[in-house]
C-alpha cells in the first residue's frame, strides 16, 4: 500500500536538505580574476574586432605568458574564457601551469559592433552609430548573466575569466554598480579581481530585470547599473 504520509515526510526532509545546501553555497564567495586577452594583430592596427575571432601577435603571446607567470603560484580552480579565439589563446597560456582545461562561454564575447566591425577605429570618430551594434542594455544584461553563471556554477572557487575590453567593462560596471563610462579601460592582459556571492546576485536579479525593461536610454542604462551592484560592502 502506498504510504502517502511517508512520501510527504521524505519530500519535506529532502526539501530541507536542498534548502540548507542552497544557503551554504549562497554565501560562499566566488573570486573572479577578470583578464583582458593579450594584444592581437588587429589591436595593433587599430581595427574594430568585435566578435571576429582574432589572433594574438607576438607581443600578445608575451603578455599572456606574463599573466601566466604571475598567477602560476596562486590557487586557481577554474579557467573560463570567451569563445573567441584571441581570448581562448590567452586563457590556454594562463591555464598551462595549472593543468586546467579552458571552459568557453559566449556570455563573455566582445560587444557586437555590427557594421563597424573590421573598420579602422580612428575613422569611426564622430560617425552616427548604426542600429546593428549591440546595445548597452543588452551588453549589461549579458554581463550580469555571466556573473550569475559563474557564481552559480563555481561557488567558493577562484575563477580566471578571460574576456575583452568592452564586455569586461560591462562586467565591472555591474560589479561596482556604476555606468560603463565610469569604469577605467582595461589594457591588454590586465587583471582585475572581483569577489561576489550567489546571495548578492539573487538579491539584485529582480531589480535588474525591472531596470532592463524600464528604458533603453542612457538614463535607463544608469539605472540598470545602479540596480545591480554586486560588490561586497568592503570592496574598493
């Protein structure tokens, strides 16, 4: 005979265990060592790369090696990178001393520059932006999704994440609760350290969603960034 009461009790106990595990993981700090890829041939030529693959030049490979040497003695649990080749190449160099694989994610791709892609950057100054460029709202939403992904997948871990200049800027804006314009540009192979928890990410998720739908104007973008600050209170 089916024991309904026992079934309910067992499910209740399982729910309690799951909730306790969630609470444990939610407060675990995940450290993200955010890296911009090394210099590429197109970086050197001042070409707008966007989401083309790109390859590291000799200087870029040396920059990646310098980061690898710097992090070789540190505890690194996971290596994540954009799925664009220039980021993967950088991540593979950093991962080598740790014997870790590189986990690729499209969430960390560079901004899609649409019809500006492949153009000489100085020639773009003062031009009206075409409609096919990825919007700042969409870029910030992707940056938030990346942080959610990292904290949910690697709670309590130290994660090297190799991205690109503009998407990294969006990640830092989300983290700091400021506009992208307030974030200092990352140089090639620069490393910045972020510490976040799943609890803080969850706490701002609803506000983020509301801000994303509020407006696509620059004012709306500022509201989005302010609503999703993930930086711990003691962080500088």
